[in-house]
C-alpha cells in the first residue's frame, strides 16, 4: 500500500507541480494568474494522443508537435485574454478573460475530441507495477523541466531578461528590454511546460477533456501553498499534494479524499497566507 | 341584349348569394402527411444514440411510405437537433407543437432533456414516446401523453440484482458509481434494493471519475470480501482503469452493471484485451446472441431486412436501430387503428397495447402504466463481445 501511495502520489504530484510552474511562468512576466494552465496540460494529453495514436506519428515527432501546439495556444492566450486587461490589473479582469479562454478551450476539446477519455499510447514500454512508466515518467519530466528552467534563468540572456521583467517590469523596460516580446515568449514557454505535464502524464490521466478543469484546480493548490511566483515552492507543494491526496484516497477514499485535501489547503493558508515558501511582500506607502 | 337595372340587381344578388354558400372543403385532413416530430441530439457529444435511432426511424418511415403510407397518408419526419442541450430541446418542442403542428413526438433521447420537455408536451397533450431512463418521466396522472419504450432505471437495477443474486449467486457486493447526480442516485437506489433482497453490501462508494488511480478503492473492495462489483457510471475511463487495476491485483471478481461497461471505447483503454473479460453489462434479449451466435428469430429477420436495406450496424447498437423502427410503427399503428391523427385517439390506442410485438421488445401499456418495456427482456451481456451492435448473452441464462 505504501509503495502504491508513493508511486501514484509522486506521479500525480509531479503533474500538479508542472501545472503550478505553468501558472508561475505566465504570472512572472504579466502579473496575471491565467486560468488556462490546466487546459494547456489537458491539451498536452489530447494533442499527444492525437498525433501519436490517431495520426500514427513517431513518439518524438508527436511530442514536439504537441509542444508547438501548446506554445501556440499559450501565445493566443496572451493576445486575447491577457494583453487587453493588463492596463487594469487592479480590477482583476484577467480572472474573467482567462477563465473564458479556458472554457472555450475545454468546450472545443469536448466537441472536437469527444467527451469520453481516449487512450494514450505507451511511450517507452518500460516497467510494470509500481515501477510502471506511467508513474515515473511525470516525475522524470518534472525534474528535467526544473533543470531546464534553472539553466534558462541562470545561464542564458533570455532567461535573465525574464527574471528582470518578473523582478521589476518598469525598470526592465527602462533598460530597454523588449517587455512585450518577452511576455509573449513566457506564455509560449508556459504552453510548453503545460504540454510536457499533459504528455508525460497522459498514460496516467488519459486524453480526456475534463482533465483541464481538474488540473486547473489541483495545479493552483501548489502555487498557493508554495507562494505565488515561487517555482521551488510549487514543486514541493505539488509533490506534497499528490502524496497527501493519494494517502487520503487509501485511508478515507472517494469524495472524502478531496474534502481532506482542501481542508489541509485551507488550514495551511490560514497559518501561512503568503504560502509556505513565499515571503511577505513589502508594500510602498 | 338589353341590360336593365333590375337584371343587374338580380344578377348581383344571385352572385352574392352563391358566394355565401361554402363549397365542400377538399378532404385535406384525409390525405395530408402524418407529421412526426423528432427531438434528437444529432450533433454534439451525446449524438451516438441518435445516429442509431435515426437509422431505424428513417428505415421505418421509408418502408411505410414505400408501401403506400398509413391509409394513404405519408409519414413526414420533422427532425430537430437538440445538441443534448435541455434549453434547445425546450425551444424545439415548442416550435414542433405550435408552428410545425406535429401529430406526435419521438424523443428527446436523454433524460436531462426529457425532464425539461415532458411537462411542455403534457400541457399540449401531444402523444410522446421516449427511451429515457429516469423514473419520474413516467407518471400517468401528470403526463398521460408520455410513454416509455425502453427500460427505466429500476428495471436496469432489477436485472443487475437478479443476475448477481440468482445467476452468479453472490451475496457480498460492492456498489460503486461516479460523483455525478446520476451516479449518486443510482448507487443509493441499488444499495437499498440489494439490502432489501437480503444481500450484504460490503462496500459502497461514489468515486471521482477523473481519479487517476483506482487502486485504493479496488483494494478496499477486495479487503471487504467483495464477490461482485456493481457499477453505475457512464465514465468509460473510470471503468477501464478499474479493469486494469483488477488485472494488476490478480483478482477475478466480476463487474456487473451499466451498459457503458460494454462501450467500444473501453477496448482502447484497457491495457490487455483480457482485462475486459468477466465484465457483464446490461443488454437486451432481443439484441443478444446465444452460444451458437444466433439472435432471436425476430431479430434475425430484422438484421436481414436492415442488411438488405444497406443499414450499417457495425458502428452502432442494434437496440437503438430496432427501437427507432418500433416507435414509428407504434405511431403508425395507432393512427391506423384510431382512424385519425387526433392526439386522444393515438394515446387511447397506445393504452390498449398488450405485448405488442416490436423488434426491440414486446410493449405493454395501460392507462395506469406507461413503462412499456418488459423487465424480463433486460439481461446481462458479455461486455467485450460486440458484434454488429449485438452482444453475447452473459453466462447463466438458459
């Protein structure tokens, strides 16, 4: 039982963590919580199944095409749901605009792809039982994504420009950084991370349109737990959420496990409103 | 000829007098087409049953019209696409009744829509036949015009219970469903009925259909000593995940329940084809083949007719097609016997049917009972044995 909790818990936790990182990536350059993060992950599974299973493409080609498609959806989100509301961030209109885009993505997926879960192919064919690839693949994907992001942010000029925009938008623009282009690039990057989450978790979650709403929700929890904009917090929060959720599934089962998850979530936020890893932000007065 | 003032006056008076007499009306009512309204989700995610039912409906209409119609009157279908949306179904119902002036309505084909449209049709007293399973849709005092030609939820429940207790002879059951309104209601009703019959429900749960791992619930069911798992959900993903976990656990417990257990989509979702064995889904005697691969004689005759008419059965269910044919024939017979398209006449005739031999089943309606499908025709099928819309009868039936 313990092995099963750890295997399935880490796998789903890694997917939640990646969705959390997707939220953060979009937030860092725009200060917008885009509720399309879960839908991008859902599309990762749907596109992956479509390219590799329905169209019969090789896994690598299907994976790359999936990432391209998710990146395009990320860019579209920036154009139609984020850019128009940036001037009035204090009114939180982005909640409405990004939720609207998320709903559109979900409905189009339901109509074009179908409302029943569709199979997702075995990608490598390695492992069985608790060592099945459907459990370790999301964890490996999560680890590689984090390594890639660390490299991007610490070793590349573009990554440092992202950090500069995230740190102080006005100062970065004053230095001549192309803020708009960097924001578009960050939404494309978020689309890619969401696509990786959905593709690597496809064997576990299947290619199912309803995964979008689920991942939107469970992906938001690690962001809130770990602190907004904090990727390390999102990773720790996501993995902890997955493990706790799976343990609750075993111990109390069914719908009560969701109740347990959100009870803990509320308790943590009451104790640490800024998130477990987020520092209290200074406010200029 | 001299035209006098008197002549003009007489002539005008005569013309006016003649004009005031009505000419005999042409016998329009006797030759006008019989208009049957169809409420069906032709597009959208819930369109699969419609595709099947429509093949039957169109086949029957073509056959009747090809043979000269009903007492010389052709049947005309007025089809409306509800897209599975209750609000669209309501609008279409009102249009069919008030503008299209249909004589009877077939559908809608899912309970969500029917819950919204049935009271509207009752107010208009329009004869209505539908296949929706929710119990409350049939109430002869509130909806004396509404007839059900397919089993209700409780008839499904009876068939599942009968199979578990009397054929599989198991006493310890796990009853599970999804977390939708349907899942919660169906599990509650099923548990109560099993307990009433003296069975022991050792595990009861509503599981989130998007839960990625079903191991926890399956493990709890096994530890509770479950001898059969009764499933009430339409989520094929959840079902396939449970079949895969059962195989991984080396557990040979049977699954019994909702027709979706036999959905073709499961074939792609199970890790191995054998994971789908020992799964018994609700089916119908008329659409189940025996050990020698033979359907009941009436169904064999239907399949031969459909094959001759180039009606495809490989991507749908036979009961949908057979049900579609039956509905049109029921309406046609009612109009033929009652002699008109008068709503009261059609309803009165339907109320007299006693084991009327349709292709899908033998229908019986009385003024006090509009659940027309016989419970003993509801049987269990081997879920993974689909063949041209039919299934193998589950083991244990004679």
